[in-house]
């Protein structure tokens, strides 16, 4: 099963509920993308959800408050 390597988001299961109240099973899939990320000076390929990609782009070039290494992102389609 596909999973975001940063936040752990994965496929969830639920039910379709139309007007007739006849429930049928369905899946809710996160929007996962394969991206190349720079971590500690090395390029690493990861599977990330688009929410995490947005977060990385917004915090690009900053150090976290806990003193962790900087993470930069380059998206290759």
C-alpha cells in the first residue's frame, strides 16, 4: 500500500452514501507524488503527499527549531 514517507498518510476506506442510502465500499487515496529531495547534501527519492511537498517548499532554506539539517526540494516530473 502506498504511503507518504513524511507524514504517513495512506489509503483509507469508507462508504459511498447516495440519496438512496445504499452504502457501497470505496477508497480515499492521498495524492502521492515521487519527488527528489535534498537531505544533508544528498539527493534522495521519496514518495510524498502534496501537502508535505507544499510544506517543504514553504520552509525551503530554513533550519527547523530543533536544529535538524536543512531539507531542500527539487521536483522532477
